[in-house]
């Protein structure tokens, strides 16, 4: 729903929460819905302790809980880490992933952005030779999608700094992504009249 609000285009498929939530007009598929109660419980356990850490931000999406610490002082990071680890340990039905200055809890099922991309290609009947999917991402969790598309699509990492990646190409920032997408759109052949 967050992605849909940001993009606000009709007639396209939206995937959010690491691919756990996929929707298009008249269709919605939620992977891991049986873990929503567990996520609710973990979120409640994290609220008070993280509220006491200056700069910490707790973000709840439908299928994930994220503890952002980019604005937390270096002295407070160990307390945030310890709190998050303790809650994660009490919820083995959830798995922890670490991103850029963020810890997340997700349903502990065999599902990731790469599996979501491949599921979408199959569900939309796009597994054809003349289809080259493009996946653009800036997080370590996007590496699953880059790997999944390695032989049949294009992965593009967004990063100011060079880093190891399964992506084939890289762009430095969102402005470069916008420029790339505009060029791609402009190069698209016109639809027949």
C-alpha cells in the first residue's frame, strides 16, 4: 500500500515488503500472512525501548518491522542492537536481516526479492525470450533479485560508492535512476495507431 501511494499509477503491479505483498487491479497475493500476529507482537516489544533511544526510528510495514539507526549516536547503537537482538531471539518465527543502518524482522519463510521477481514473471506470463526485466535497487536485500535475474534480466545497483554486487550495472543516485528511466521511456517505440 505504501508503494501504491507513492507511485499512484493504475494498471500496474505493485510489490512491497520485500516481495511479501504483491497486488494489481483485482488481485492481491500475500506471502507469509500467517506471521502478521507475530510481527505485531515483536513490534509492541520494540516500541518502548526504541522510543527511549534518541534518533531511533521504528517503521512498520505490513510484512516487516525496521529499526533504523542512521540518526542514533554511536554510543547508543549497542543498546539498540541488543534490544533488537533480544526481541528477534524471542521470535524464531521471524528472521532478521541487516541493511544500511537498519535491522529488520520478516516472516521466516523461504521468500525474498529474487523469488518475488521470478514469481511475478511467471504469474504475468513474462518468461519469454523477448522480455528483459530490469530491477533497480540500493539495498543489500536487492542482491537476491540481482542474482535471480543474472541470466535473463538486468540488475542495476544504486550506490554512490563502488561495492561488490550481483548487479550488472550501477547508477550513483536517484537522480541518475530518474535520468535512466526517462531515456528508456523516450527510446521506447511508439505504440501502433
